[in-house]
C-alpha cells in the first residue's frame, strides 16, 4: 500500500479537486484506490453524494485516528485529502504518508504560504532518516495560467524549498468545477478534453513513482 497525502495549509488551492481527479484517473487505469477524507468540511463526501455511480471507496477518518486506521486499509493506493490548518493535525497526516503532494497555485502569496508545511515535512524527513522508512514530497502547480514570467519565478521559488515540482500541472479550467456539480471529474464529463488529459498525465507521473 502506498499512502499519498494531498496537503497544503492554505485553503482553496485544489486539494479536493486533485484528490477526486487523481483517484478517478487511477481507478480508470484499474488501480485499487481508496480516498480518505480527513477534511472536517467533508468535501469528498459532498462530491460523492452528487454521484450515485461513484466507484471509489471513500473513508472518513478523523485526523487523530489516522495512525490507527490507515494501516488497516487493504487498498493498493490510498489518497488522503489532507486539509489541515492546525500544525498538530497536519503532522498527524504527514506521519502516515509515504508521498506528499503539495498543490500550489502560481501566486507568490500562495507559494510563500507553503513554507510552514514544507518545514513540517522536512522535520519528518529528518526524523525518518536512517530508519529505512522514506517520505517523499512534491509540488504540483494547480490552476496554472499562461503567464510564463510568473511561472518561471514561481518555479524558482519552489525549487528553493528543496522538493521537486511535478512535470504535470493542472491549468485553470472550468471543466473542474463544472464536473463537480454532478460529483464527477473532467475524466467523466469531457474525457477527450484538456483537463482530462492533464489528469491522466498526473496519474502517469504518480504511477511512475510506484514503479
Ligand atoms: N485546475 C482548476 N481549474 C479550475 N478550477 C479549479 C481548479 N482546481 C480547483 N478549482 C476550483 O477551485 C476551488 C477550490 O478547489 P478545492 O475545493 O479543490 O480546494 P481545496 O484546497 O480542497 O480547498 P479547502 O482548503 O477549502 O479544502 C473549487 O471551486 C474548485 O472547483
Ligand atoms: Mg478541500
């Protein structure tokens, strides 16, 4: 089992959108995926509630219970919607993760705001060093816009934080909120569109991490 946590202390950066899109893409590729909603808003459950044919298992686990409950899951891939503003709760999510994906929008304020979570992840990596257990972390640019000067400067700032930036990125596309209206993803509503293509590219990059 590989546990992914999609995390950023900042709200509205696309954590739930990425959890939904990535898990659906992995499910369509035949992977056995479970989603864990640790979000007190219950956003994943809200999305699933709009879609009677929702095929992915969603567990709601309080963050204080993650350490006890996650090891009991038997799925090949577990993806945690890791909403967490409070540091102690973010640490509980980090502690159960193998791979953390930090969505960032291409705005300096959002990038600077990731420094807290980056620090917590680095502390955990230090703690694990020499234990044989590994933790990896990557940035994922979400809601990208066609501004290459801004994108370059953001990429440079992110590189300074020491975690790689995923090659795949999600552009700001209405297909995401539009498909969420019916609890779906762009992979269901516009499978040949650009948003779906970007989700499949993300899925392939994630699958390569497992290889
Ligand atoms: N690539 C994208 N293109 C267009 N809209 C997007 C994209 N990613 C996310 N959104 C929209 O941005 C809003 C916030 O996204 P989302 O709820 O996934 O963020 P979040 O990080 O889970 O927020 P919270 O911290 O409140 O849980 C939603 O309305 C979502 O539809
Ligand atoms: Mg959310």
